[in-house]
């Protein structure tokens, strides 16, 4: 890898990690995700375990990124299969239940492809290495994915 390639890779990692609320939390999440992928034997198996797989469904791509939410960006994995677009957070999220107890769960999104109206890729005009992807559903919900570590169309 050339010096320019190494610098570009380091820059992408730095940009990816900066999106998280705390660098230490983001790094812990990435280590946890890496361990999970190794433990299960690959990204395809992680996808199958988290979302289940329909007959004939195949995983096409998986990418580390962030899902933009009103509470801030959530780090995780974006999966694109032959039947859906799915996202699962790297780490569990704490949520306060009505009884006051804290519940931990992974933030998950699963959008069947037949419910996708359009996908709008874009980039930051001042920093073209920052890529974004908006997924709009037929019922006009939009999901913004950003901070791709390895962006591929």
C-alpha cells in the first residue's frame, strides 16, 4: 500500500471514530463487534443470527457505519441482502422502561426492499470522503447512514 493509501485509510478511520459520542465507547463497540464476528465465523453468520434469513436470501454487502437518530449517531453494521436493508448497533443501548428499570438492547432496523422507495447517495461538499446514504421508504420514513469506514456503491 502506498503512503497516500495508508494516509487515506487512517483518515477514514479517524473520520469514522469521530462521529461517535466518545472515542472510547466507539472503540469498545468496534472491538466487541470484531470479537462477535470472529466468534460466529464471519459477517454472514452475524447477519443470520441477528435477523434470521428467508429462503433464498443472500447477504450482498456489509459495511460499518452510523445510523443517524434524533439522539445522535449510532455505530453499527449495515447489511444489504437480496431481500432487505438492515442495520444493527455495535453495542447495546440502555433504555428506561415505564417501571423505571433499565433495559439493554441492540438498535435494529430492517427494511424489506419492496418497501424502499428510493436510495439517495450523497457526500459532504467540503469533505468528499464523508459519504451519506438516505434510504426512503414507501411510507416516507427516511433513514440516514453515514461515516462509512469502507464506502462502496
